[in-house]
């Protein structure tokens, strides 16, 4: 596997499902000028018991991923015909489906340090008091569906952002943190000022988001139980 080409894909903040499936199987996808994704796979030799049918495996993963997108299990980032997913979300989905995830995804791809860890067993009901049960607020399963690039990146990095602050972070704290630690293909190193967040959209265009907009977005996520209050 070509390390330069692999690094290119691991730096991207959005993958077509076919590209994601190819990377999961250990192959480098090729993005054509028209946006189509092609994958060069070894030929299948039915008479060789050691030969794998890579094309069938690729199609099976794509079919499974698209079915789960339709079912709302795997979040996708837009409504294009070519389904597109956040890499971290796809990796967590792949693990949940029992796929073996490449080792390099753990350090180069996933944003949260515990993203590849299996879910911890919940505490037994006997260990939870009635007061705790009454005060607990349900937190919805994270979803980056329909988010623009800056929102998806902040959302995917929320575990890290939360660890950095002893209290629920303010919009200003989130902006300061993401400017320093955010991915440079989403948040350029050169930022306008402290109260704006410059970001790069999926189509490559550059835009600024105001602090007030960030604050309103965080408030909405908290109200909807998407992030802890």
C-alpha cells in the first residue's frame, strides 16, 4: 500500500462509501476526474482455495453500509447519490459490524482516543440510585448526518474537547481548542480573529463562522441530547 496515497485518504474528512469499503479491505481507491471511485482489485481465481473474491467482498460492504445508511444506523453527510460518510463514523460502524479495522486507522484516522475501544458494560441497576435515575439525561447516539464540515469535525472531536475542560466548554473555549487542535484540512492555521472560526467546506471553499453561531449550535446539540450538558 502506497503510504503517500494512504495519507491522502486519511487526511480527508469525508469518504464515499465505495472508497471507505476499499480502505477497510486494505486497498487504495482511485478518485477519477469526474468524482467516480475505482478500485484495482486482484482477480479472483475460483480454482485456488487461497484466492479471495475481493470484488464480492467490496460489494458486500458497500451494500451493507448503504442499507444501514437507509436505516439510519450509519450517519451520512449529504444526500448525493454517492453516499458519503465521516471516516471516524465509518470506522466505528465497521467495528460494530465485526469487520477487522486496519491498525493505522487508530492513530491516523479516528479523532477520539477511545473511538476504537469496545463499549464499556453499563453499571448494574443495583448500583444506580433512584435519585441518579431521575436526574440522568439520556444522551443520543452521536450522528454527523447533514452537518457541514466544521460542525462534523467539532462533533467528532467532542470527547477530546470535553476532556480538556473541567466544566462544559463554552463556544469560545471550543473555538480556541479547535483552532489549535483541529485538522488543518478543515480549520486552516491562519484564523481571522478570536471571535470567528475559519473553516474549509467539503467542496474546498473557505468560510467563517461567527462565535454566536457556534454557541447556538452547541446549545441545540445539548438540548437534543447529542452532547452532554
